[in-house]
């Protein structure tokens, strides 16, 4: 009697695990893929923005240096 109950419990557990795996594979996997794609886009946008900011800082720093040099030459 106890052996039969244990066997049934193990089989039901295996079936429940397979059902959970199948459900999550069908329903959950696309969500994970979309989240990964979103984070990748976010990282690319952040890198692009940082590159633009570096260019702007470089441009304004060079302009400031040129302005200071031009003012010194006038005196």
C-alpha cells in the first residue's frame, strides 16, 4: 500500500514537472527573449549616447581652448 502511494506520488510529480516545463517553455520563454532584446537595445542606446556626449565634450573643450588662446593673442 505505501509503496503504491509512493510510486503514484513520484509519477504524478514527474508529470507535474513536465507540464510546468512545457508551460513555461511556451509562455515564459518569449517573455525572457523580449527582456533580453530590450536590455540589449538599452545598452546600445546608452553606448551611443555616451559616444555623443564624449564628442560634445571634446568639441566644446577644444573650442574653449581656442577661445582662450585667441584672447591671449589679442593682448
